[in-house]
C-alpha cells in the first residue's frame, strides 16, 4: 500500500525499512500513524484537564518514538516535561526534560533556543514558571 501510493503519487520506488517491512509491521505502523493523528486532533481541542493533557502528550511521544520520527517528537517531549512540571511531578518532568534536551540537540543543535531553554529547565524544574501551575 505504501509503495503503491508513493509510486502513483510521486513516481518513486521506495526501499526504506518502513516500506520493505512485513505486512504485519506495516499495518502496526499505519495504526500508530492513525493514532498519532487522532491524538493530535484531541490536543487541538485543548483539553482542560492537565492530567488528561499530559497523558495525551506521553502517548504521542511514545508513538513517535516507535515510528522513529525524531523531528516532531522533540516538541511533544518538551511539552510533556512542562506539563509534568505543572502537575508537580518532579521525576517525570526531569525524565521528559532530559529526553527533550537530547532530542533538541539532534533536531536543532546544542546552541538552539529550544535546547538551551530545556537545559535551563533541567537545572531545577521547581524554579520554572510552570512548576505546580496545573494544581
């Protein structure tokens, strides 16, 4: 299905890992992509419950990780860190903060605004403006 779509749309024969995977693996990947889009649509509705919102961000981060999609994942990891901070969950805020720093280093570099902002957040999440803001 993927290869057919690429061939019809772009006249491109793809031999990447995703397109050459087994039908079972492709179906699982397609399901993850559908789930990502569903979560994005839920987040666009801006859920008001902070824990629900965090859970959506955590789920989309996991799905992007399973798909190996680094670029969009970085901002979702950062948002999850800030949401965990807002919930007063220091360990989770640090874990997502560390993942965000690592992701931003790959995506934007260690001198980027995003990287530096999350590195500062990691020094002490309890001093960030988001700390316990959702409680």
